[in-house]
C-alpha cells in the first residue's frame, strides 16, 4: 500500500480543517474531524480500506479519549495523529503483513500515532506562532478604525499559517510513508528488541488513556460500578459496542426518571401547608 500525491493532498486538507484552532470550526473541525475515531473512517475512505482505517482509528482513539487542551496547552496534537499517524500506520501494517485487528497491528498503530502526535505539537505551536503576526495586524486595523479588514485577518490570513504548519508537513510526511516502512522492514526486524518494545509500549498506552478518562469522570467510588459493568458486558459477556451503548442508554433513561421523580417529590408542598393556604383564601 502506497500513498499517492492526491491522497496526501487530501490528508493535508483535512489536517487544516481539524487543526486547533480549527479552520473547520472547533466543533466540526477539532472535536469531530480531528478525532482519531472519525479520522480513521475518513482516512480509510481516502486510502480505499475502510475496515483497516476504522480499526486503527479506534485503537488510537482509546489513548487520546480524554485529551484536553487547557489554556491552549497540548501534550499531543490530534491533527497529526489523525492525518499523519493513521495513514502511516496503515501503510506500515500492510507493508509488514500484520493483521490490523491483532495485538501487533494495534500496538504498531498506537505507537506510531503517539510518536507522530508528540512531534505534531511542534506543528501546533508553529501554527499559533505564525498566527500572532495576523493578530498584530488585526490590532493595528482596530486602532486605525479599519474594522472591515478584520474579516481578512480572521478568516483568510490564518490559511497561510495552516498551509505552512499543517498542509505542507502532512503532505510531505505521508508521501514519504512507504519509504519509512521499507526502512523499518530492513533495519528493524519483527522479532528484534526495537519492534518488540514498540509493540509492548503500544499495547500499554490504551490503559493510560482509560485511566485518564476515569480520573476525570469518577468523583466517588460508586461511579466505578458503571465502568465495571461495561467491562463485564464487553469482556465477559461478549456484548459489542452497539449493544453496550443500547444497554447504557436504557440505564441512563431509568436513572433520569428516578432523579426526576425524586426532584418532584422533594418540591411537592405538604398537605398541611396546602390546607392552610386554602383556609387563608376562604377567610
């Protein structure tokens, strides 16, 4: 499997759209197109292997499921993970003859995605740095009362930043993907220490992502029951993701109705108070 120029250009375009701050908007861009789970489908369609794209995207998404950017600080760039890491992982897995659903395949995908995501922070901060130039131009326009220039500063000039720090790096790196896989095959044998270490680290990273998510959503010990119940459904009873979502939705509706009933009961006035109000009105 190789990545041609047209495919690389599409990856570069989606990298721009999913950048943060996103040219496609925060909701559509960063929080939708930029997520590895969605990007796996997009990359799979572009490369003609939807199944492999979704499997790799889902495996990488687990690692970054709780990734947040407080104050613009990022530990990994999901734009690079999605549209550089996933295509390279697909090329590597196919080139090495691995099954994308196997532990070796997902380990390779997660390790490559994590490495690219860390390097992608350079692209993230590079984009932000270049955008500072346009911000200063915007302030000068405001000081001169040229408010009509703010549209150009806000919607047009940032494309230059994204072209330099998102589009070009994505196109160049993905185009070199096949060559990188050849280097891996020649100098890093599958049974060597380097590749075994890569697979081991890649298999451990999803546990880190789940742990970060639990740290954010679990506020009391009882909240862990929901997690363990889902684990039982998936690992022991063999329920797939759609089935678990349906069961979870059922319990969510049930809990909502219970809480609503408790709220109504707490705010219903006592019978004595109601009688007292009626007596007052009669008087």
